[in-house]
C-alpha cells in the first residue's frame, strides 16, 4: 500500500479555512483526500497552538549544536588520523560536555568524513617528490618500444603462512577460540622464502632464492650469474636494467661492475614501488602460490618456481606497458601518491 504524503503547512491552512467556511469533517476529508482522523488532528493542533507549523517531535535532544559540530569537523580535517574517541574527549573538555565516540562519529559521518582503513604508502619527502616528478615527466613520453627494453628487478619475501600484517576474522559471540576463527601459527612464524627476480615485456627472467643477508658481494655475484646472461639474450636491445636504491644495489663495487659490463642502468627515484610493475607481479605470484597451500619451506620454494614459469608474456607485457599510465598519475599528483 502506498503511504500518504506528508502533512504540510499549506494543507493545514486549507483544512482550517474549509472548516471556518462551515464544511463538515467528512466533506473536508473527501475534498483533500485524507481521513477524518487526520483532519481532526489538524484542527485540534491549530486550536491548541494557533499555528500551522508541525509540532516538535519528542526525543532526546542533540548533545551538540551546529557550532560544536563545526568544531569537530575542523578538528578532524586538521588531523585525519584523530580518532572519534580522541575528538570526543577534546571537544567535551573544550565545551564542557560529556560526548561519546558514537556521537562524534555520527556528526563526522554527516559531514562526509566516514572512517576507512588507511592506505599504506612509503613516506615521500620533498626531495623524493621532486625526483619522482622529474622521472615521470621524462618517461611519460616513452613509447611501448622504449618500455619493452626495460628489465625490472626486485627482491620479495614470501611467508609460509601468509602476510606479516594483521588478520581480521568475522565470528559470532563465543567463537573467539573456534578453530575456524583462529589464525594458526608455528614457532618462528613458519618461515619464509626471500627471492630476487626480474622480468620484461618479453616475459619473466630468472627467479633466485636468497639465503641470509644480501650484501654488495652477494648481489654482484647474483647479477653476474643471472642478470647479465639474461640481459644479453633479451630480444629487445639495447636492454635497460632497472633496480631500486637499496644499499647493496647502489654500493660502489656494484656500480663499477655494471659499468664494466656496459649495462645501461635506469636512474630510479627513491620511494617509488608504485612505478615498478614487478610489485604487481609479486602479488600475482603470491596469490597463486598461497592457493596451493604449501606446508613447508621446501614446498613453498618449489611452488614459487612452478608458478613463476607459468606467468605468461602477455601478463608481463600488460604490466610493463602500464608504466606510461603510472608516470601520468605521478605527474597528476605532483610527485606524490598514485593508485598503483
């Protein structure tokens, strides 16, 4: 059944005028399309209040007024990480009121300031921002042929039992220790595998398991045994090698080695994992491996090798050719954060 529209001030004025003109309740009800009980309430309200305005509804009065609401908004805009509980204490002390975090949360939500999980990104200093912007402006005009010559590299860690971060679970009251709701762990965290890999638009390159600390000596040997032969055999020449600014990558002996091998090195801006498409490749690899549910370090490494070889050249090409869009986003953000 379709509900009646709201009783407006105009309708109340019309009903009162019709009654003043001598019409009966039944006649008025038929004329305006409302029940006799509604007409009676309208007339009684006017007789009691001598007003056509809606009566104030009962209920608990608001804890904050408009000025205090604006104060809460300014506080939240000044520090986006300020919690509702913290804002409630601060505003309550300032205005002499006892506010709950729920009240503050409702007021801020009404302003469009709804709480969300914050995106985690590397800290970008003014120097980093300038370098990122300069890199993006230089490379946004690169053609697909230019990008296809670049071989992206990086290290990554894969945990046996998922990520190191927090895990959330949906459960009912009393299910805190339900085996289905408990995140299993083993002594030492179950272990992990650290790898180094590289890829280009032509497909994946070598994937190498790393053991222990990777210093400049270890990294140079890795480049000599794996990177150089792969780069030399690349169909897209002259090939360009990309590495980030980790200390072992920028060590003097590594620089001398790369120069001696006549390796063209891409100058890379610090704090820029969003510009490196191999980060997306690690995510693809990790999802595939975790779907296999490896239970030992040996099996984890075997699965990593298997799934790495299954990554297609088409997937690699799509990732590499996204670099132009990544540069465009860096320019749009003036060197700050992107969606990648």
